[in-house]
């Protein structure tokens, strides 16, 4: 259902590529039929959601109302537009700006809605700062009018300088973005250097102070509302877990507990793919005394236990050890393996990579440089072969070994491309420049191997990967805003500016097909391809406006071909995207990066590692190099079973686990068969209430990967006392960001 919904949303949004003004023109009848089909799918999704949702809840949900209104308005617009087109009357497809409503309001897009809520919650405080900023800019505009308006100054184009108050306001607004600096100052500066003090003062106050205040206000409000939402999520999870406990609890002695069988069933329903060995470990942590039941405090952290991803590593002997054991265990072979495992081996190849970088920067036509490239390529191939000889290949190329795959694929691709280039160039049958470009890019990409060797680099890259999924949320937010502005821009500006090709000789080519652009900066800079004549061109133009460099030239060009009021469109885009969304994006990146970069182990992860140490089956990840890992396992009796140390070592061969987010402790468990016998067979059919509360775990934002939301929840939950029963459900849903809900016992992260 989710995939189908997103597919038809993408189809609906992409219709703008085929509608007038179109990148790929298609008859209106075809696009309208496709749009009607999408609307039918959206209506069906809405009906399905209405059937599984209480009627009172469904009709109170603003999202559902927005979708229904958008469907009705789109159908009305289709009918009106189609009727007018039938009698050759062109009109505006105004309902196209409503298409992002479907992307935002379906239940599958909750993260994008959260981003919009962040903007909505931040607007009131930003509005006051923006009004103060505009008032300050108006004061400076009046000062400029009085200082320069009566002095007869001229711009480079020969027009009057600072004589119109509206032009002054626009130029000073552009100056805040520094896009027209120092051009806007030069006529006054040429007249007297004293006037430069006016512009310097303006830049200091508005560009450096006010823009910084904008970022500070956005960051402060975003952090405040984000923490409020995360608190709500954390308390909702606590509330649901308490309700689940109340349903499953039984009284044992003087306290209420959940029986082991019920706990197992709940965990299996909440995480159906969890292995029996993983489940057994979590039970050992939850049932410390092996009493056959789980108390309330340990039950409440079941969701946290399931959230910690455990990666299974199947340790096996190296194939060469099985095929030629005498050769593989010889003194020379062991010495080679020792050298490859040594840290100095990595350092040597880091130096080789850096030397290779110097050679890449040199002239490729020099024969010595060309031969040296073959030498470096040979060294990299030897490195991979030595590693495959030392480490078990299936472990080396495991699913989680991204850098090993990356390294090997880069070397193989570079080898194939280099051989192909060497073969093609002497033949001279066709131009091989594209292959040469690929070879050069692959050579440069090999330099990324340095990231693997430097710990701090790895930490930063891992942090960026962790916050990557959440960054995509803001990608969706930017897509929505771009789409709306692109549709408006196409309706207002399409056909006003035309591009005739780089070598066009028609008289209209120098003025972009519009005489109003004659002698303008827009035409002189050859910006004709920056237009709103189709969706793709519109998106490219909006990206240029986001960068803000030369955006006033673009705005001025479209104002010349329409009306000076068109500049309001570009100012509005700058305010919404650059001042608001970009600052919120920066605030999100700062907050997420601080959290992901500095957060230590959670209490639950610490409990897992502590239990592993108590069981005596803990080892360090650095020891997991190959099939010899088992020889490094501590052989003391762990209490995990009653066999002696030698039997334990034999049983440990095979299945290993590690916490995916940490580089520390690995989990060495006994054979899977023994654990399965401990777990026993699954119980019968689950009751309806049991299934309901197990679904709470999967709907509370707890997934197999660590997201920024999870990290923030972890930070906030560390502030909640274990015995805290959480507020009532109504209180949780009405949380206010200005209310202090908990006393912070330790360092404050916000």
C-alpha cells in the first residue's frame, strides 16, 4: 500500500513535465486521464484509511480534510480547463500547486509533516525579527534616498542612481545577500569615499547581525519544538509500554510481573525476524535472576532492547586452511598473515595512496607517470590479494563491510578501464576520451581509502550516514516548496524568455527573444537558458536563486519582461527558502550532528555489554579478523552452560554477534542449536489485545537502524526516572514546548 501510494504521488507530480509548458509535450487528454487515475487511487487510499479509523478521529484529522479538498478542487479545475480548451480558450491550471498536498498529508509522509510543523512553530518568532529587519531596511532606504537621490549619480547602465524608493528597497535587500556587492556601492563610492561608511554600516547591521539573529531564532525555536515532540514520543512509548504491562501482568508474591512465555511472545510479535539466540540474550538481560518472569522496570525497556541492532557474523575457517593446512600454517604463511594484520601495513598503504595522489596531479602524457600508474595499480591489487589470503573471504566481503567492497570494486574498475584505454588508444578506431575520464575519476576515488584509516574521519562519515535518512526529510520539504514555486513561475513567466541555442544567429537570440531585455544585464550575461519554460528549467533556475549569487540579475530580467512587481516573487522565494528553510535545515544539521557525534552508549547498550561480560563470552571487535578469532576467546567458565572450557571453545565456533552501532564488544554465543532448545516452541495464537500492544513497539519510531529521532529519544529518556509513570495520555498529547516536564539530573544536551 505504501509503495503504491508513493508511486502514484510521483506520477501525479511528474505530470508537470508533460503539461504545457512541457518538457515532453503530451495531449491534454492523456495527462488528464492519468491525473484522474491518480485521484481515484488517492480517494481509494482515503476510503481505506476511513474504514480502519474511528469515524470521529477520521473527520477531526486535518490531513484527511486537506486531501479531500485537494481532490475536489483538482477535479473542478480539470473540468473548467478542459471545457475552455475545447473552445480554444487558454486558461491557467491553478490546481497544480495543490499536488504536493498529497505528498504531505498521507500517513506515510509523517516526517515531512513534522518538518512543516517546525516551520509553522518557528514562524511567529521569526516574524517579529523579520518585521524589525524590514523596518531597519526601510530606515536605511530613506537615508539613501536623501543622501544620493539629489546628486545626479548614474549607474553603470546609465540609469538614475537611488532616486526611486522601491528600487532602493530592492537593491538594499539584495545587498543583504551580498549578491550585488560592491556594484551597488560604486557610484556613491566614486563620488566620495565617505559614502562607503553608509554601506559598510548597513552590511554590518543587516548582513552580519540580523542574518545571524535569524539563524539564532530559528535554531532556538526549532530545538525547543523538536525537544517537545521528542518528549511526547518518549512519554507515549512509556505510556503504551505501561498499558501493555498492565494487560499482561500477573502477581507473583508481592509484585506484578510478566511471565517469561508472555514476554517471549510479545517480543516475537513485535520483532518477527529476531533470531532465537538474540532473543535468548535479551531475556537474560531482562530476567536477571533467571526467575522465569520479568519485572516492570525491565519490561518497560523491551522496546529499547529490540531497537539495538545485532549483526550476525558467521565465523568460519579460511578455505586455504582446509585445502592446504600445512602450507597455510607454515612459518612463512603465518609471517605474511602477521604482517597484513599489523597496523604498519595500513600505514604503508596510506603513504602509497598519498604518493599516488601526487602522481595523479602530474602530467599523464609523461611516460614515467604512465608507468607509475601501473605500479600503483599493481600495489593495490597485491594488497587485496594479501588481505583475501589472510582474512576469510566471506567475512571480508560481508554485507556490512562497505569499505572493503568499495575498495575492491574501485580497483577492479580502474584495472579494467586502464587495460581498455591501453588497448583502444593504439588502435585509434574511435575517441576514447570518455573512458580516459572514467579512469581519472576512478583514480581520484581511490584517495577515499584514507577515510578508512583515520578514526576521526570514520566517526564523521558514520555520523553523516546516521543523519542521512533524516536529511532526506528536508529533501522532501525542499521538493514541495520548489514544486509550488516552479508551477507558479511557469504560469507567470513561461515564454517570456527563450533560449535559441549557443550558436543561434537569429536577431532575437541576443535579447532572449524579448526586446524588453535589450541592453539589460540579463541579456549581456547570456542568461537566456534560465527560464520557466518547463519544469526542469524551472527547478534549475530555483537552485540558482537558492545559491543567491546573481539572483538580482535574474529577478531584474523577469521584471523587465513582465512588471516590476514580479520581483516580489523572487523576494518571496528568498524569504521562504533561504531565510526560513535553509536556516531550519542548518539548525537540524547542527542538532543532529551534535547528538550523533557526541552521544555515548545508552543505558540499555551498557546493560547488554555488562551481561555479555557476566556470561564470559565477550571479545573485542579488533579480534574478529578471521577464522582464528576463536583462539582469542577467554576460556573461563561463564555459567552459560555446564561444559568445560574446551567444550565451550568448540561450541563457540560458528555464530557471533556484535552491536552494529559500536566498535567495541562482540557477542559470542553458544551454538544456535543449544539456544533453540532453550527457547522452546512458539506458543499458540495471540490474543487481540496482545497483538495490539505489541504493535505499539513497531509504531513508536523504533526501527532496526538508528535514526536521529531515536538518538534524541534516548537522550530524553535518560532524564526520565525509571519509576516515572508518565503523564496521562491527554496531557502527553497537549504538551507545550514552554512547559518544563522533567528535572534534568545531569548535563543538559539542549
